[in-house]
C-alpha cells in the first residue's frame, strides 16, 4: 500500500505497538511516498498498527510491524535455506518451511541456459533469495543476486541446518 506523506522517523521506531496505535499522523505532512508493510494500514489521515509487535523502519520510507509468527511467511528479498523436494521440466520445488513450497526456475542460477543448468538432486540444501511472493501462489526463488551474480547463493556443501523461531531468524 502506498500513501503520499512526509516521513520523518518517529519516536515509535523500534518500540512495541499494539493494534489501534497511531504510528503516523498524515494531516500536517507534505507529499512524499511511503510504503506500508505488514501489520500497518491507513485510516483516513493516520497510519495505525493492525497487530502487536515492534515497529520497524527501512530506507527509503518503508514501515512495517515485526511480530513473532508461528510459521514463516516469505517476503521479497528474504534470504532462506531450502531443501530440493522435486524437479519438474523447468523448475525445482524447494521446501523453505513456509506455507507453500518455493519455486526455483532452472534458469535462476548464474550462467544457466536452457541446455546448461545445475542438476540438483532431491535433498540438496540451497541458500536462496525470495524474489516474488503473491497471495495464493508459490513464492519465486533465485540463486543469484540483483546483478545476476551467484555471490554467496547456491548449493551448500558443509555445515548444519537447524530450525529456529521466526523472530530469531529475522534478527
């Protein structure tokens, strides 16, 4: 949701908010675009919290409420670990411990072509980036950064993977 307001970091940033708390008053602000993330909504001239949690801010002008969920809900630009569970003609299906399996296209690897892409086995552990999420559809994943480089993404060979709470993971 985008709203036209002038934004200056408020005293509520990194503070606990509860549903109904007024986060920003838009009545006396000049025009600038802000983005409202999860847990916030605009009611006429005010931005209110819709759930309890910590109010967070990110440049440029993005606000959301961090809260502890019982399960992971993917968001764009999240960095995730995933396990390959299936391979179809053009995609890998990856378990990222979310409500749905992630979709990793064969061409979402550095240097991949329709004839030359990594052949991953079921059970392979990957470090990936969430590219796009849409309600009712599987999140789209990628093994490259915004510049098309593999960077640190891809297959993980050594180490351990263990489950943690969503709050600890976000920290």
